C-alpha cells in the first residue's frame, strides 16, 4: 500500500527500496570524493572538461538548494544530485 503525504511523494515498500539504493549511491560517491581529497584515491580530470564540471557542480548546488527550500522538492533535488554524479563520472578519470 502506498501513502501520499502533503508533498505528493509516494511512500511504498518499493519506493523505499529505491530510495535506499539511491542513498547508497550517494554515500559511495561522497566516500570516493573524500578519498580523492585525502589522496587515497587518484582522481584526475580531463583538461577540457574540468572547468565545465565546476560550472555544472555550482549550478547543481544552486538548483538543489532551491528545490529543498521549495517545500522539500525531493524528487528534483535527487534528480539534480544524480546529474552531478553523472557529470563528475563523465569528466573524471579515477584510479587507485
């Protein structure tokens, strides 16, 4: 059985499984970024895409913040964060 609260978000067993999978992806992504910053994982960016990546990340930060302020527009916030991960992975060359 699915439940809809005032936000219009469906809360069902299936949607919670999907949400948990997305959370794991975000945690892995953040862990990899932290490992890169700590020097544990080598992350290099293709020279032609690094500046574009920073522009995209700043845009995503602004859009995500706006979505969360707008009555916690969670679906949009997740979409923007997923776009950021995709763009980062497209621009980065990751290795140990």
